[in-house]
C-alpha cells in the first residue's frame, strides 16, 4: 500500500477502494445463492477495503491537524477515541 499511497494519495486511494467494495456488494446482491458469485464478491470487497483499512488512522491524524489549524486546539485523544469506537 505505501507505493500506491505515494502515487495516488489518501483521498483517491480510499475512494477507489470504497467503489471496488461497493461493486463487490452489488455483485453479491445480483445472485446471493451462487457460491462462485459470493466468493468473487467477497474477494472484490476485501481488495476494496484494504486501502481504506490501511490509511484510516492516517486520515484521522489529518483530522487532528486540521482541527488544530481551524480552532487552535489540539484534541487528538478525543478524535482518536472516536475513531476507535467507529471501527467496532
């Protein structure tokens, strides 16, 4: 993922991953009773979610920096706690 991150950036990489995961979910909804369709949808969803899972805490760190720039208060403990609750 670091090579892709340098080339495409956090935003583009996470958007492409989300779109691929969405495509996998739509693929599953087309025929949920077929094992090969289910397997293909799970693989595409897993590949799509990999970029997002690899950069989620980097994006949360960017939110800390933006919040400090905007409000002049650094609240990293609150933001990271909220991000860890969201992952459950």
